[in-house]
């Protein structure tokens, strides 16, 4: 997902009896559905896991601007350009909401960015794939934002107050993103033969990377079990992936496009589709830094940060000078 | 020189007649930039008619552990609510 394979710290889920009184009171609050707020006591592992997860989520929003930003100057019409610009600006906003939520846990913005730039913290694997043509912008909105929404909607109920509130804001804005993507896909799929081929080609390339967004199966993972007990994670990766496939197949059918999976078949018994797993070797390679665009993406982030240093420092120096002058005048 | 921009808390009045409400925070070098950034980050969809920004370190907050002493005393003062008093029906609306 936007946060893939986040490891919780600790030994997995303890029973209430094995917990310290503080931990037990904390877990009981979560079980009652209470929100945990920044200054309140929380287990160290809860704090650390949240910083990792929210940080990774924020990084994904920010890095996610790059593949789409690539097409702002090349959008086919002025209207499409204005829409895409608004969408990419939203992603920046989402990144900022999430960084602020992470900062309430005692980590600084600069620390988070340094960890992204050094490769210590990750962002979603999906943004290491290229956007080769305009149809890809449609596929990204439809599939990538669609997969993101699958994950983000349940996270509105997460136990950590600032994270939950950030997710509520994000979800309100996110459905515009998916719809604008599907709108592009409709235009292309119902356009000329060449446009339809482009739409199919984009679906072919983004289908499996989108399935990878949910991360490998985690039904037996101790990390996931702990995160679920803490309500930092609400559903398993497999549950969300299944939901995504079930939702997306009819949408592809409407477009007259074919999901690139020979094994895709309705399974009456489970009330959902059977489908092929993505290539997990490829996923782990991308996570390790060997995807098609890892170097380009991280390179662009580091360059923007380094090139902007004089500007950030300049504004700060100006602000300090102004406040010194104001103090002297008093 | 390397210095992180300070953190600001952002409050927005959603509509005329409502209170400003906390919506989140952001980093900015000074108050003027904080207002500009708040406009871009928190009002992209017409969410407000007015913005307040306050540097986060100027906010004094009650401590979570004071919740009991601060708020419990009012629990026992149920007579502060109008529903505490039974008014006979024949008196009419009050």
C-alpha cells in the first residue's frame, strides 16, 4: 500500500494478562474505540511503528507527485492540465497533513526527509514505475488512487487521533483523483482505435504493480497482528487486494478493456474473483531500489531538497531579521 | 546554516458566524508565510472565510494526566443542566 511492509517493533501481540498495567490500560482504550492523542502515554513500539507507517505514507504522497507531474506540461487540453495540476497539488497537501501527523509523535520534519533521502525510509513501490504516455495518467488515477482509497478508507478509524483526522481529510479529496483517472480512461477507451490500444496498454502495465501496492500476503505476519491489535492496520493485505480486484473488474468491463490475467474468474463460493498473484520477486527488487525509476525518483527529491536549501535558509534569515527589528522598535 | 522552519497551528473559520476551528499544522518561516501556506494546504476547496495561525510553541495545553482533576468535578453538578428540573406539564414550555 502507500505504506507497505511496515514492521512493528516488539515480539508480536501479548495477551492482556502479560501486559504491564500501563500497556493494558492503553490496549483497553484502543479496544473501546478511544482515540490516542499526542501527549498521552503510549508504548514505545506503537509510537515507532506509527512514525514508520505515517512517514512512509507521507513520502509516498510526495514522491507520487513525480510520475504525474511529468505530464502537467504535456496534458492534451488546458482543462486536463488544470485538473492534473489540482490533483498533484492535492498530493502535496496530503503529504503535508501526514508529515504533521507524524511530527506529533516527536520526530522532526527534517529527520523524516533525511531518512527518505538516505533510503532509510521507503515510499510505495508503485511510484518507481514510469508514466510513458497520457493513458498512464488515466491508469494511475483509476488504479493507483483506487488502490490507495481501499487502504485509506478503513484507516480513517485508526486509533491515533492525528493520523485518523489526516486520513479523513485525505479521503474526502481522494475520490476526485480516482474519478478524474477513470474519466481519462473513458475518453481514451471510447476514442479512436489507437487511443483504445493506449488505454489497454496502460492497464496492462499498471495492473500488477497496482496489486503489489497492498504488499505480500500478511495473514501470518506477527507485525501485522500487532498493528491490527493497535488499530494501526485495519485489514489484511489480502482482504484489501481482493476488494480492489472485485471493485475494479466491472469498471474495466465497462471500458471494454481486458484485465491482463488469464486466471481471472468469478468464484461464486467466495463471492469474489480468483486472480493471479503479481510477481513478488519483482516487488522485492523494486523495494530494494532496483525498479525502473527508483534512482530517478529519489534523485529528483534529493535535488529539489538541496536546490531549495538557500531559499529555506533565506526566508528564515529574513524572518529572524524582521522579528529582531520589531523587538528593537518596541 | 541549517534551521527547520517553526511549526504553526492553523485555525479556520469555515463560514460566517462559526468559530475558528483547529484544522492542522504546517511549517513556515514567519506568520505571513504561515497564512499563505495555510491557504494552500487547508483551503483548496473553499473551506474557509478566515485563517488564524499561531506558532505551536506559543500554545499552552492542559496535560492529559490532569483530565481527572480538571473535568471530573463538573460530573457531579447535574443541576447545571436544564433537564435536572422537572417542570409540570401544565406549566407549558419553559
